[in-house]
């Protein structure tokens, strides 16, 4: 079928019309720029025309907290009651892991210490061995041993307390919403754009409303964490329930299951292995939130990282960031091992002791070590004298590197700033007429996905214009675009190398696994030391954080290329270079485009973090809203970031589908 016929069937314009449309839009942009003095509104939306949405949202939030009264109680009292309920399990878990308990019986005070560090280390190591093998046990031991050896155990246990409470609530809420969406197509259609919005709005934008609703403290941080981590669970639930084999569903119907029984007795158990992927995502996203949540009172390792940054103790900050990464690795590997374990055989004839030996042995070990801890303190709490630190040494090495390579680093920085970054920034924020940009991207959406996609793109970009966020949005696009460019220039070749060489893959995979578990703040600290504050420092942090996606997706795409096609290319006499550039990379392009899309999402999620080093974009707007406790300003700016993310996501996915159709990889 010809390209014109395909375009007609899909509702997209033929290529000749598309080329003419692009040329017409470019001509319009040039004309608007030429007439910028007569038509100043084409470059900058007038302040008098700006829709005061942030003022409306701020006023509504204040009305909720200060004026909404249900008669028996106010809205503020209602939210504070929820906070009090959530605080109960948090205090219980924190007491078990970190603070212990103080019981009062009249004048008698009984202090019960938390679970010993040695018991937790031993139980986690033993769990790794039982769930998988000695390799996992050794990995868990080393990860948790780092926490104790480098004096991060206390902060890690406070962080883990929040995770232990937030993850079950996030999983339960996500599972319930996903099941509801599976039962009702209308609900699924309604929650899909909401999930897109939640996953693209910077989490900083949620912090101010959380402070208003739940007050400063760990409960507000837990609620923000749940909001951030729940959408992947909803998406995984929807997908997993749709993939349940039809014969399982038919068996449930033949057994006479009601609708409720079908959901909870048949579909959810059948989808349990896939649902564990969502549980794992909730865990990892919750751990990714610990530093940001520390800004509203979460404490723990996130607070230690923030304290180190504010005191310019970069070595200590890196140690605390590594502690978050190692805690995340341990929890991630244990949860994955639990999800993929073989179900134990039922032994109904065995007694309670034999069926639950592991549980009883663990409880006995906890009690024994707690009793022995009264006699010898190091069994209960890891002694300060046994702790080590490399913070001061790290600070000295970074300072020495900065002094030794100052001229070279400054030369690279100035070259890229003057020749690439500043011209690109000026073009997008000062010289680009917004009508031409909106029309061009909407036309691209029409070309790739038809009228529906064009309308979505135009509406989202129009929101940026009428709310007065266009210039800030273009600065964000400049920073994200430059970061994605460099991340792809680095990541795609590394992905090719990982796909082509097993030796390289064994080196690259652990490195990108570590980069993926490090908190975003960890990339900022060394960049600040080497390059000080500014756009270039933000660029370095964005590239380091986002480079993982193109590496992973490129390697995965190349590994998925059909061996038969590769063999055909070899038979036809292609050289290795021709085979890579003429066969494998074109076939892997849809996967690579999805990697670029994910790279864009990661870069956008760094915007608010980079605001700490002086960028002037939507991320800075969100951060200022947090410091001034302005929920309207923060939510509207966060919605602006979400608009950019959704436009990029929809266009990149449409492009990937288009390439897949042209390659015959999709219908």
C-alpha cells in the first residue's frame, strides 16, 4: 500500500501536503519575527491577557483550609484527623526499627529498645539466601553493612519506617483503582489522563498542598510519597488484569463466581506475578522520594543529604546518597526475588512450628539479641567507634580535581555555553514566535497521529501561553532539549556497545543500575563543586540522571532484532558496519525512540532539582512556590511541566508507532 493510501486510512496528511504545511508555518514564523515590533504579542503574551489561574487555585486552597465547614467538623480538622490516623502505624514502625518505645506504668518507666541492627542485618541476609541464593545474600549483607559501617543506620531506619507504611498504602490504593478501572471502561478512560498528569507533574508541586492539608512532618511526606508512587501500580494493575488468560476467566464463570469473587478470587491471584512488578515500582519510587520528602519533615537519609548540601559537605552528601542507593538496591533485589520465588508446597499435616519455622527462629533471634544487648551494647546499636567515613577525603579529592583541571573544565563550560546553550536559549525564549511553534507542533501531531493528537498538543501548548508560562516553558525546553541531546549522544553508542559486546555489557549494566538508584540530588553535588552554579551545572546533572534510558532501550532494541534478519544481512555480504547502520539500528529505532522519550521524562523530572543551582525556568517557579508556601503558583507551574512532558510523550510515542508500522513490526 502506498504512503498516500496509508495516510488516508490513518487520517494523516500525505507527505506532499505535510511538506507544504511545514513550509507555510515556517514562513508564518519568519513573518511574525520580522514584524515583532508591530506585533509584540506574537513573541510575548501580554500580561493583561494572562489567565490568573494560579490566583484562583491559591484562593481555592486557602478556602478549603480556612473556611470550609461541614458543621460537625471543618475540612482542616478532617485532614488533620487523617494525619493522626496515619501517624499511628508510622510511630509503631519507627519505634520497632529506630527509636524504640517508652512505656509508663504510673511512676515506673520501661524503655524497650528497637530491633537490633545485627538482627535486621542477619534476617535480611538470611532472606536473600532463602529467596534466591548466596549471591543475593552477599549483596544484601554488603548493602546494609555499608549503612552500619558508615554511620547511616539510624537515618536508614527512619527512611525505611516511612517506606514500610507508605508502600502498602500506595499498593492498596493503586490496586483498588486499577481493579475499578478494569471493571469499568469509563473509569479507565477517566483515570488515564489523570495518571499522565500525576506522573508528569513535579513532585515539588505537591509539597505545598500537602503542607496545607496535613501540616509539616512525616505524615505529609508519606502522603506526597504515595501520590508520587501510586500511578505505576494503577497502570500495572490495568495491564496485568487484561493479560489474564481467557480460560482462567471462563473457569471462574463456570464455577459461578460473582463479580466481586471474580475480581478478588480469580483475576487478582492469576495476575499476582505481574502485579509484583507494580509493587516493586512503588517501592523504588518511594525510595526515590526520600530527599524531596525530607523538605517537609520526613527526616532520615533525605534529611542527611539536604543538611550536607546546605553545609557544602559534598563528601558527606555523597555518602548519604550512596546509603539511599544501597538501601534501594537491597529492597529492590529482595522484592524481585520474592516476586519470582517458587510457591512453597502446602503442608497441612505439619504442625504450626514446622510450617512457620523461619518466623519463630526470627522472633527468637530478635528476643535473644535484645536480651544480650542489655549486657553488651554493640549487639544492640552499632558503636560510633566502629564507624568510618570518607567524607573529608572525598571533599579533598574533588577540590584537588577542581584546582588541577580548572582551566580545562572552565574552557569546556564556556565553549558550550557561548556556542550552543546561550544561542539556543535565546532563540527559544526570545526569538521564537509562539503561534508558529504551537502550529508547527500541532501540525506534527496531525502528521503522526491525526486530528485527535493535534488537538491535544494545541490545547496543552495553549495552556502554557494563556497562563503566562510560555517563556519559562521555553527555557525549560532549552535545558531539557540540550540535556537529552548529550544524553543520547553518550547513551546510544553505549547501548550499541552493550548489545554487541558481552564484556562491555557486564561493565555497563552495573554502572547504569547504580546510576538509576542514586537520588537525583547526588548528581548535583559534584557538578556544583566542579562548575559552580548555573545552567551548565544543571546540564551536567540532567545528562547524568537521564543517560540511563537511552543506554537501556538501545541495548534492548538491538538485542530484540530478529536473528533471521541479521543472518540475511550477513548472507547478502553486508559488513558489520553496514549491518549495524542499514539493518539493526533501523529495526531497533522504535525501541530507541521510546528510550529517547523516557530520557525526556527523566530530564523533566530533574527541572526542580536543578532550580537549586540557579536555573530560571518552570522548575525554579515550582521551587519558589514551595519556599513561599504558594500552592496556586506551584501547581500551575507544575502543570506547565506536565504539559511539556505530555506533548513530548505523545509525539514520541506516535513517532515510534509510525516507524513500527513502516517497518512492518506493528499493524
